[in-house]
């Protein structure tokens, strides 16, 4: 009889502990800001956190939109940086990273498709070659300008007027000065690799341009006659 009573008391205590635990877990979940723990959600916004947010912050820091360190927490400063990026890239400036903003940043959100370049592989070989083009053609340029140079290569890959591989575009006769003068063989730095990777992931600051040149050094009448769409650093893109 005593053993049965002891068992019932013990079972009751265990049940009470479980109920208290469930109540505490519910309170904690309700207290969390919206979006916490959903770093791989289809939308990133203030309150989100995780690895994807940290990757986004690192990009924004590299591009000059955000200062400080990437901590993986989507706070007010990160939202302001996203809004600046959206305004500069013709996107809805709401501070929310949805499909279009993520594509412009070269981010992959869960539920969204990959934005790798069509007509060319984003293999390590292509990444290395593209980084060498960036380093040979645009080292010393603003980071956005480095990505734009890489994007021009990828835009040519997609165009029916050019070879349909990255190597084919890069080594097309007379296409790039860095090939002609041998700078294509220099070892690229981390910035060049980052720019190449961002372009492969879908960021195109040139907005589809197929050509670029330095107005101060270009001598080709045909190139100089083309309509300039935008200027980034020392390069005119057309």
C-alpha cells in the first residue's frame, strides 16, 4: 500500500515538472521577436537571425552599406543598410529581403531557386578564371565595379553574340586587356574572388552591360561611340 502511494506521488511530481517545462517553453516562444531562428526563411527582415543573415551582412559590409561586424542578427542598422542597397539598385526600399533583393545580393533563401549563371558553370575552375579577370582588369576599383566587370563576362556568356562559356568569353581574341598583357596569370586576391562569386550568384551592378572601358585610356573609336549606361569607378559600362 505504501509503495503504491509512493509511486502515485512520484508520478504526480514528474507530471507537474513536465507541465511546468511546457509552460516555460511556450512563454519563451511567445517572447521571441518575429523571425528569430528563421535565417533560412523565404524572407529576411528585422528580427531574423542566423547564418544567412550573417552572410548578407558580410556582403553589405564589403559593399560599403554597413559598418561594424557581421553578427547574424538583423537589427535596425542592418535594415537601414538593406534599404540603402535597395534604393541604389532600383528595388522597393522596405528593408525586407525577399526574392528580388536576395537575387540582387546573390543570396539564396529557402524556397527560392538558385541564381547561378546560365550558360556557364559556377565550378571552382570558372570561379578562379573569373577572379583572375577581375584582378587583372579591375583591382583597385570599387568593389561594386569589380563585381560589374565579372558580370559583364557572364552577360556575354548568356548573349548569342559571344561564346557560351566563361573561358570562351575570356580568351576570345582581343576581348580583354588582361589576357593580352598577361595579367590574367596573376594570382587574384580575396576581393577578386568575392566579386567573382557575387557575380556568379546573380548580382549584376552593370544591369546587363556587355562592354566596359576606361574613358581616360581607351582609344577604340567604336568603343568610345557606344552609349554609356553607367559609370562605376574608372570604368564606363555600356
